[in-house]
C-alpha cells in the first residue's frame, strides 16, 4: 500500500475508536431487563442508567476545549481507555461498580462524539475526502457502535441465560473491553490534526451558539435526535411488554438494533439532502420524526409489538437524518478552532432528549401514553414550522 493510500485510510482507525466508545455507551441498554430480573429495583436501575448522563453531558461541554488545547489524539486515547475501564467496572458488578462504570462510560462517549467525530472528519479531509464525507463517516460509525453494541450484548446475554451458561452479566462487557483495547492500539499511530492555535477572540469559544441559525435551526431539532431513540427503545417495549411473555429482553434488543440500524442505513441519504442554501435535511428529519411519533401513538393505542417495531424504524430513520444534517449545518457555522467544542454543545443538546421517557413517565399519571405521544407530534410539528421559517435565513458566509 502506498503512502498516499495509507493517508486516505487513516480515518478508519479513528472511526474504530469512535465505534468502540459508541458500543460501550449502548451495551447496557438492552440489559436493563436482566438487571431488573436479578433483583435490582426499578428505581436503582433507572439511577444506574442516569449515571451515564452524569458523565456524558459535562464531558461533552469540556472535552472539545481540551482537544483544542492538547490535541485530538491524546484526548481520544484517554476517552477510549476510559471506555475500556468502564466495561471492567461493569463486569465486576455490584451497584457501586456499575454506577462507576456507567459514569466513566459517559465520559468515553462524550470524547467519541465531540472529539472523535471531529478527528475522523479532519483525517478524512487530510486524505482527500470532502468535509461532508468525513462528517458522515464519524456519525455513521458512532451509530453503528451504538447499534451493534446493544445488539450483540443483548443477544449474547439472552443466549447465555437460555443455555444456563455462566457469567451472562459479565461476558458482554468482556467483548467490548477487547474491542476497545484493539482500538487503542489502532489510534496510537495516528497523526495529530488539531488546527494551529489562534489568538483568543473576544467572541469566545462557543460563539457559534449565538449564531441565529444555531438557535433557530439546530436547537429546535437537536433534542429530538435522542428523544426519538428514547421513544423507540425505552417507551415502546414498556407499552407492549405484556404481549411479549419471556421474550422481553430479546424484543428490547430487537427494537434498539432496528432503531439504530435504520439510523445508520439512512445517513447517506442525509448527506444528499443537505443544501448550503437551506435547511432541507433538518426539515426532512423533523417531518419523518413527526411521522414516527404518530406511529408510536398508534402503537400505544393498539399495543402491537409489530406496530411498535414500525415506529422504531421510522424514528430511527429520523434520528439518522437529523444527526448528520445537524452536524453539516454546524460545521458551516463553526470556526476550525471551535469545531470540537461546538460539536460537544450540539450533542449535549441532543442528549436532553433522553429525558423524554422520564418526563412522559411522570406525566402518565395525568394523561395516557396515546395522548402524550399525540401531544409530542404537535410539539415536533411546531418545531418543524420554526425551522422552515428560518430555513433560508442567516446563512453562513462561505469561507
């Protein structure tokens, strides 16, 4: 392989680290049923799930700035190592170790999102690819990590339990630990891509968040990115759980994989939808999102596992279009020296959507899930109207 060809393929090692961190972030999700059945209370399991966000959101708001100061490579090495250590903690077991593992997992995913995605983009550009191609690569491999991590962990745990094999709660994490170790070795030889330091500007590192297009196009869409995922694989299994018998874990895994699988498959379409003169990709994502929420409301009425699966696939497609379209909008707004930091803000806004299942659970005492999901359709359509209104306004000046 020639030096040029090597340069073109450097992004793959960084993408492998992003993939490994994404895998670690979502491998816990389909195992929630297993932890509940092991004797942990619903409150304890929900708290362990939330420990991930405690590490994730502060990480998203800080690791981008750290990478601007110290470089993409050292921060990504630290994030991948954290993801590996997190799986060791989770495999040890016990509420304290699991909570620590979930917290450290959040830090690893934060690094992958804010720094790893940026590193993949910059390495892709260095290898001769378009920046939009690099952006899609980072988002795609993160999504694949989320999906395959959940899928393989869920299937492996279900198989071990069905066979009466030992260590059904530990072996899924061992698989990820090996994967993260391989990714660490792969990125150790990669070059640094951090832009040359620039003098501090009075506008600040997060100046892009004050851009009208960030506030009126990106912000109304961002929380729906993971809000859609929360509805698909947190709310849907709950609504049809009494129709599944002993297949609750398998069905939860299926919904997670189908949601994120649809999100991965649709991402090339998101790149084609993108336009520098409008927010067409973002608008399409919100229209698909509204449709997915409408199907979810139907699933809540008929309580059909099949309809719930269809809703998950549509919401997954909306997720895939939204995450890429938002990143492409973002990169046109951000200065090179603030791209990683602003990407962290973007994903922090996206993760606000993970609060949606908890909010709906609280409101379920006031209204039924069909009514609540119907209201979400109206909220999503309202956000779509705001984005459409500003779709062609406040366009960034081409560099």
